[in-house]
């Protein structure tokens, strides 16, 4: 039974870290489980490729609309309550997606899935900021995000197994929902109870200062790069690299692998070089990797380039979120919501901008433009306190 009002007791910082890390893993599992069965849902409902693109917009729409709400709720109610109820909503929405039978049922479920995803995103990152505070602000944020990425690989493997054994999305999502509920029940008593930078006299809505706007700009540029890799890496390997069909997905796999791996090493690196230098180096790696794939479009060089892009994008957003959560001008939840809103716009705008530039010029030119965003990450990081 999940209790929101249980009396406080001593909990070690390691227990807090394990609990919050578990939540990150469960949230990554929830999202990637849905992603692994999108083709199954598309086939069952007979949705065209173009139609699917429009249907899937319901998720980012729900996320975007709920960004201010998430920050406000975390500031008013605390991240503990919001993350517990948010995970319940997220998992319930996943279950509903598995049993939706038509577009009229699917669309509101997708929007609800987006709202649940964003509520948990802001609140669980606020929790991570609280755990970092217990470690005297030792960098640990990236490792939490690494667990989210690791869950994506697990969910992909489970999804492949379920598809291979003809398990319906409804049954598949039910099993994952039960697993999420069990993980939540175990973790609930060990997550952080008091958020960082909480002050009852502090106004909730404050104009973001120069530092937060700078962090938002870094997140914007970094998430343009991430969005491009998520949506266009396979197409780039197919049309520009002209890879065999068995290798079309290799670029995406290379990118995802090093992004997950890089997150587990980013905290160690930030502790030695400082977050600013790591972000600057990350932006340069992203730019070099993309330019390598653009200037030398062969299978080997493109794979190496995409590996570098994965390393480059791995640490930027976690380190930016960590810095935003330490804001003294706003509560951690509102600061994260502000930075996340700006960054999320980049994630949304990146893929369609690539399509428009590619249509007017070529896909290689559009990827070169994304490389410029990596350089912008480095440039802005040099002017912002991280």
C-alpha cells in the first residue's frame, strides 16, 4: 500500500538513490514498452504511415500542455506526491493504450500518456536533485538518466519476445503495468520527502533569470540533436549511407548504445572536469560525430560518427537539469519545468526542421545544420554557470 502521509524516518542516502533510480528505470520501461508495440497497434487499427504520424502527436501535445501544470504541482504539493500519483497515471495510461480498439479511444489515451509522462519527468528529476543534495551535490543525475536509457533496451528485448510469441499489446502492457506497480510499491517509502530550494514565502511563478534561460537554450540545442537522431538516423542510413537493409538500424543502435553508456560515466567525468567543461566537450563530440557522417558518408565512418553523437548527447540534459534544480530564484520543480519547456520545444522542432531543410536541399545539409546545434551547446555553456 502506497502511503503519502507516513511519518518520516531515517533513510540512508543510498536507499534514496536506489529508490529514485528504480523510478527512473520504471518510467523508461513504461515509455519504451509503448514504443516497442507501435507497429502492432498501427497494424491492428489499420492506420496509414501518414495517419500514424498525426496520431502520435497526441503524446507531445499532452506533454507540452502539462509542462506548466507539472511545475506548479511539484511546487505546491512536493515532488513525492506528484511522482507517486504520476507513475500511477502513466502506468494506467499504458494499460489503456493496450486495450484501445479504435482511434477515438487511442487518441485520448495517448494524450493522457503524454500528461503522465511529463508529470513524472518533472517530479522524478526534482527527486534526483534532492538526492544529489544528500550527496553534497556530487554529480549523480546522469546515472539516473542512464537507468532510463537502460530500461529502453530491456523494453525493446521484451517487446521483441512478446511479438515473437504473438502476445497481444493488451496482455503485454498489463504485465508491464503490474511490474511498474510492484516497483512503485517497493520504492515509495524510500523516495525523498522534502524538495530542494523549498520556501513557503517564495513565489511560484517567477520570470526565469539569465542563468535559467541559458540552461534552457543549451537543452533546446541538445534536444534538437536528440530528436533528429531518434527520428532520422534510420532514414539517413538508408538514403545517404545506402546501407543494406540489415544495417539500416545500425546507426540508431550505435547512437542509443553510447548515449546510455555515456550517462553512466558522465557523473564521474563531471566530478573531475566540472559540469561546464563536460557540456562543452559533449557539444563538440556531437558536432564532430555529425560532421563525420556528413563529410564521409560510408558505413564505417557514419557508425563511428553516430557513436560519437551518442556520447555527446548523453550528458547534456542530465547536467542541465541538475544545474536548474539548484536555482535559488525558483523552486526546483518550477526551474526544471522552465528549462524542460524550452528544451522540449527543441525536441519537437528538430525532426520537422530536418525534413524541411532536406526537402529544400538534402539530408546531408540538414544533418550539417544539426551539427551546428552541437557547437551552440558548447558556445552557450561557456557563458552560463553550470
